[in-house]
C-alpha cells in the first residue's frame, strides 16, 4: 500500500519535473549561458536626487551589475522617490516623539534606450522604524540607518520585479495556461 502511494506521488509530480527553473541560473553551456544576467547588466540607472536617492541608486547599480563591467546600456531605469516620516508615539511628559517611522515609496519605470518603449513600471515601498532619544546626533544617525534599510529593501524589490519581467521576455517557453475549475 505504501509503495502504491509513493508511486502515485511520483507519477503526479513527473509532468512538473522540467517546469521549475531558477531565476538567475545559467540556461545552457554555450557562450550565451546567462542571458538574464546580461540583460540586467545592460540597465543604466538614472540619477535620483537627495541622499535617499543616492542610497537607492547605489544599491540598484550593485544589484543589477555587481561585476564592475560596463556593457553598453540597452535599458534605462528611472526612479522617483517619496519619503515621509511619522512619529506615532509621543512621551506625555516631555511632548517629544519616542519613535519615528520612515515610509518610502519608489515609483520606477524601465524603458528601452533607443526607442523609449516601456518594458515595465511599478511602485515599491518599504517602512522602517527607529527609536528617538534626547541626543540629537543619535536621532540623526538612527534616521539615516532607517533610510539605508529602506534603500536596500526597495532596490532589492525593484531588481527582483525587473528580473522577473525580463526573464519572461527572454524565456522561449510560453507561460502555462491557468486552469480554472
């Protein structure tokens, strides 16, 4: 009986054996063995104003092309950031905020360089909190650390979304049809 259950499980999983492909893995053994990595390397990230923009841009450049090589760009990534700080908790004695929350929204758009055709766009966001103290310099450093944490998460989210879109564009296998019951 147990052997029959194991055989049924294997026979049910057999059609799915070749469906799973790692996102960043090389597709073959030839010279063009990593087409997705080559596409990610060819994304030029536009300048993003402000200190937070500097952090996000550096994280994106490293995440998309951490090799240091500079292939000719085929895509252009534009990012617009909106940052706001909320202080949800106040000390009733001093009237000062005891914590703060940094909320960042990043609206991104990826276009091809020669003809400006939009490949993908979207909004990534993150929230990071930090404690506030009576020391002013501690608060400045804690706020900057929260910005850096936001920048890392937002850059990683944008990179993953772009990689998913480019992987589906490069994939020779069509996406499976959705079966509805």
